[in-house]
């Protein structure tokens, strides 16, 4: 039985499919293990309910009645149970297990050693922790996949959007201050002398290995990859296409036990040793030296981006053209540099939720203004960035005239939830559901007890 306290801690790290509901670290109190409900062959633990209640309490909600938390979990377990039987939903067990192994290695890299990490998250061994990660990923995958299958044909007409707004407008939240922003981000380029210095360091490490040092020990000492350094640089069960192309090409051109020359990728420079190859899978170790730019290289990148800014202001190119031509941010360069909310896809960004660096840089700007070129970080690498303030949207009540797309999404979500609720009621008579007597006095939205089969 997996301790849900451990799963709670892991949720804060992994940013899984439903991570938008867990964007604050949960600090649960004493959890009581025990079965609260069974849905088909899916089990709901008492600590599942405690976990959700503790999270809600942190957000200021009243948690005196835990019935709503139980119902939410039981509802999701029914989606998961049915998804696993749905032949149109791909079985991704192998991929999820591989993903769990990769996440485990990534977490290990954040600690001095594996033992410290396991003690921190209160797991007895790596097998137990990997199983916990795999279970979270499995539940999230199947729950979301079934939800999408049920609601894939959902749509709302303009009249339905208007009706939704008229019915719920007094309950709709106020929109807080928002902005729309575009950016150009550039990775500083390393000088040839700096590249040669890094390659020289790796060649020295390679020679030491050839003279008798183990690749594993050298990776622990020198590698700057947080996901593998503490594990001797080892990545296991790598499938083709998973690693960046220069890494994979070098690894698969080696014989087992052979060590590559220094290889450049977007993450820096690598030494690679092929451990084992079996069919489409392989194990490899690597030592990474990151290509961290120095002060001179950052200054040169700032000068380059300042020149681009001057050309935009002079009308020699548009910001959109400059972003496409020069930006290293793959998320935005093909969209004119426009930043978007990662959860909703909207280009409207709530000012209170902006990263502190961005908030500081845009303070006092008017629509159409540019920031100064400033140092930033992207994909854990240093960048220099230029931001344009496109639009400022003051706080206001939602209205179809200015917020139609947002209201449409709310109406669509309501329809989807109704579709899922209908689906649940249709499935109940043919699904074994048992809820512990501790919850016999709960008033549920769905009549789980009367409609469920009993054994």
C-alpha cells in the first residue's frame, strides 16, 4: 500500500497532468491509512481524502465535511477504472514506467546522494518510490484520457455562451489586472576559447578514465547533470528518440564500454559511455559540462539584442519578424514572441502571477513600450531577454464584449462536467462501488450507495 503522504510530496515536484490543482506545497498532518472506498478494483485510502482536505484548508476552504473530497476521488477512480478497460485508450504502461525511472533519477540529482533523498521523502528504497511515481502517472494518464474520451464532442454555440453568462454573471469572478507581452530571448554564445577550455576539461577526464579511473566515479565528481551525476551519470532503458539528437547519435555509434570524444548539445558538452544496447533500448552514462556563458559573453549577447531592439524601434523590422529570426525561445518565436498562459493557452497574463524578474522589468511601462535588455533564465540556461508591453487590461468584471473566449471556455467546461456526470450515472448500476460506513451519513451529488452493485 503506497503511503499517500509520500505521493503528496511527489506531486509538488513532478508537475503532472493535474498539477494545476496542486500548485502549492501540501503540508499534511497525521494521515490515517485505511480503505475508505473501492471502485471496481481501484482503492481509495483514508489518506487520499486527508490529502485533499489539507490542500483545501491551505487555500482557506472549510474542510469540516470531508464528504465532498471523498466524492471527488471516487468520481476520478471510476474514470480510471473504466479507462483501463477502454480498448480505444492506449496502454502506456511501459512508457509510464520509463518516465517514472527518469523522474526518479531527476529527483536524485537534487540531493547529495540517493540515501538522503529516500529519507527526505520517507521511502524505504528506490523500488517503493518508483512505484509511487508510476502510480501517480498512471492514474493521471488514465483519468485524463477517459475524461477526454467522454467529452471529445462537447461544444457550445454562441447562444449557449450568452445564456451561460446571463445565468451566472453575478457568480463569475472579477478579472484581475492583466497584460499581454511579447519577448525575444537569446542564449549568449560561447567564444571559441571558452569552448576549447570546456572540451579540454572533458578530454582530461577522458584520459583519466582510460588510465584506470571509472567513468562512474568521474561522473559523480565532475558531471553537472543534476538528473544523473549522483548515479554515476547512468541513464537506463533509454528509448530511441528520447535524448537530444547529438547525444543519441554519439551513443549509438559506440561499442559497449566505449567512450566518445566530447560531444556538443543544447545542454553543453558531454562524454558518453555506452553501457548496454538491446534492440531499441540502451543504457548509457555521460559526464556533462554545461556551457555557462561568462560575463564577456553575456555582455556581447546584450549588445546584440540591443541592436535588434534599435532596428525594431527604427521600423526596420517588426517585433514579430525579429522574434522569428533571432529568438532562441522555441515556445514563442513562431508566434511573434507572444507569451501565453501555460494552463489556459490565453495570451492574457495576470500581473500577480508573473515571474518576479518580469514584473520588475515591466513596472511602469505603457502599451507599446519595451523593457531594457536584461539577464534571465530559460530551460535552466542563462539568456538575455527583451520584452514588449503589448496591452494592459485593468481589473474588471467578466463581460461577453471583452472576455468572450474566457466565458466560452467556462460554459464549455460546465457542459463537459455535465457530460461526465451523466456518464457516471449510466455506469453506476454495472460497477461495484463500496463506500465505508464512516461515510454513510454523507450527502453526495451522485447517489453512489443506491445505484452501486454490492457483493
